[in-house]
C-alpha cells in the first residue's frame, strides 16, 4: 500500500477525517488514485490487490455504512468488468469510483434542498401564527449534511438560530460552530450537558427550540440510528417536549444486517481522550456513539424527500435496487 493511502487510513481511524460523507469521499478518492499504480501489473493481480486495499478503507471505521456500501458497489463492478487489458481495467475502475462520488454529491444536494424546504415551512407557519419567523434549530456534533442545510437556508434569507453542543471529547461541535458563524448564521454553542435541558423548554431564557436536525452514522433497517454520543438524550428530551426530531442522511447509510438499535455495535474509544493523566486504577468509559430508537425520530431528511422511519427500507430497496442487490450478494 502506498504512503498516501496509508495516511488516509490513519486519518480515518483517528477521526482526523470526520463525517460519513467525508470518510466515503476520502476512501473512494484514495482507491481511484492508488489504482493508477497497477498499470504494470496483470488484471488479475490488480483486482486481487485493489480488493485488499478497498477492504481496509471500508472498515477503517466500522460504523461507516455509506463508505462500506459504496466501496462494495465499486469492487463488485470491477469484478464484473470483462476488460482484458490493464489499461482498460484501471480506466473503468476509476469510472466506477467517479459514479460513486457523483452519487454522493447528487444526494448531498437533494438532502440539502429537502432540509431547506422543511425549515422554510416551519418559518412560514410561525409567521402565520404571529410567533415571529426565526426558526430555533438544535443540533449536535458536526454533520456536513446538517451544515449544508443550515447554510443554504441562511443564504435563502430564512431566519434561523442554531444551538449546538460542543461534543466532547473531540469537540466536533466547535468545528460546526466555526463553520456556521463564518457563514453568518447566528450560532450558540453549549456544553453537551445543556442540550437536553435547552430542548425541554424548561430553560429560564425560554429559547423554545422549534426542531432538532442531527446527522447519522448508521441506519438500521427499522429506522433507528447511531450517531454521536449525546444524541439519545436529546432525542428523548425532544420526544418528551413534543419537538420534531429529524435526521439528515442518505439512505445509503442503511446497514442491511442490523434490524434495530439494540443490534448496533457501539465503539468505545481510548480513555485518554477524556483524561490523559487520570489517577492510577481509575476506570474511564468513553463511548463514541449512542443509538436512537426509531419511535423517537420524526422523520429522515433524505435524497428522496422526508421519510418516516418505517418507510426507509421500502424506499431504499426500490430506489437503490442495484446497490442493495450487490450488498446482499
């Protein structure tokens, strides 16, 4: 494996590359680039070696089904390619990579547009009810899908105010705040512990969150999700306070072998992320993610519109027949 691909692997594992979309893009770009290095190899050697590299990239982080699904799509296409020359094999492989990247980009735009329409409707409804037009939106961690929605809503002059958690221990929420603030959006950063309280509508400032939009790392077939630790408590608070709780994600993040939130494996990360110099003998629990049951989710903001949790599998199988057929093979 070349040094560039090794660095991409390292950056994905260490969460230097953050977010499911960015992980998938980086992995696929790395595959496309490294494929050029096999120009003097046989087609058989190329397929054998590129599969090994693809597997490592796909599973650099276990909780990245978008990455895994698209890489399996690419490799299966490559295995079915009947080209006999190595030159054509590599050209076709790079075209398969481009198809996957284009699908990501296409889905990003559709998810953004559907999210903006949702916020616009809430803003207009508030105006009609004489409650102002500013939409107070809660989020957690850093999601490119959520950021894209919020930035485009702001550019379309929809008045929004965002409340987001700093997201310990890697502080991805701070990155989100920087992104939104630079875009000119009114953004309020808070500790993770404040999130559920702010959503509850019991806060002394009467913030009145209108809706929550969060990213997603894994979707189970029943519409439950895995996301950054802290998402569950916020979803629970939103359910109690009757506040809509939406996720923004491509249906390509569905993991077909997981049927409910109880079957999603949750990664434990290095305790030193929380406290580098803890006392000898002290035990530290550092879950990176938590799970949200489908009945806590109002809807999924997807490339196919806003979908109820119990409909996502039906629509995914219909819209992605080829990809899910490959995934199941």
